[in-house]
């Protein structure tokens, strides 16, 4: 599945494939870090996530992921 979008019951599109897996991982990690007692720069994390997500989506569009 290469970056496909599926339509859910409400009619909105939902990502599938490697990008969806990465997004789910990042959101879980974001919450874990936010709730820990360790310092956490949310803006830097989001920027890194978006950069990586753009790369994954490009690979999906080219058929490599």
C-alpha cells in the first residue's frame, strides 16, 4: 500500500500505509514524552516529524514504501 487514502464511514479520507503507521507512532511517542518528567521541546519534535513524514510520503508516491 503506497500512501493510499481510504474513506472512513464519516466520508473523510484516512491515510494508510507506512505514513499512517509513522503518524500513529509519533503521536504515541509525543504523548509519552509530554507526560514524562524529562524536558521536551514540542516544536522541534513536530518539525522533525513533519520532515520525516514528507520523506515517507515522497517514497510512497514513488512506489518505494
